């Protein structure tokens, strides 16, 4: 759930920033850049939590 919330927050903050900017980046390009950033970020995320993290 934490990962989903983080990705949702990422999308929301980027969308707001894009809407309030001069929109020099086309919408489709911005969407692809954000998707690439999100996928690259979660690609390195472990599939299973470490035992240390679960005990905290």
C-alpha cells in the first residue's frame, strides 16, 4: 500500500506542476517521462521485504 501511495503522490505532484508551468513539454511526452521514471524506480524495488524492515 505504501508503494501505491508513493506512486500516486508522484503522479499527482507532477501533474500539478505541469498544469501550473508554461507546458513547454507536450502532454504525451510528460506522461511518457513520468511513466518511465516510475517504472525505473519500482524496477529496483525488492519483490519481498527484508526481515529487518518487517521487524521495525
